[in-house]
C-alpha cells in the first residue's frame, strides 16, 4: 500500500507547490526563483520515482533492481563494484558493465 501512495503523494506535492508558486504572483518571490524551485522538485520526483532502486533481488545468477516505475535486470557478473553514494549514507551505487552503467540503490544497514 505504501509503495502505491508514495508516488501519488510526491506528485501531488509537486503539483501543489508548482500551482501555489505560479498562481500566487503577488506574494511570491522572483519568478526565476519560483521556476528554479519547481524544476528542482521535478528533478527530485524523476530521480525518486524512476532512477532509484528500492528492491534488489538475486536469483539464478541475475540481479534484479526494482524502482517505483522502472526495473533493471542483469547478470551478477556484470556488476563491477558497489560503493557508497556521495549524497547519503542510505544509498549505494552499483557500477555495471552493461546498461545502465550505474544503479542507485536505497539500502539499509548490512547491505
């Protein structure tokens, strides 16, 4: 249930913020700031919904990475290395020899 609710809440929050920024021009800040803030929210939505893997599964030599709206599968032999992400300690970057070159995975302690 929570996997279904997160994209909806994230999209509604972005739409609400964008509508309040663009429609309330009297008490809003500079238009450039509002546009940059809206672009940042859209970029954050894109990454959190399509580019971050929230579930990693390994079976029969194939690593499957699943995000909210995307998934990738490749042989484990294609994984070159796993390293901590620069943005946060809760993420790992899986560098592969196939497409995609990097998979950002949300991980917990003991990964």
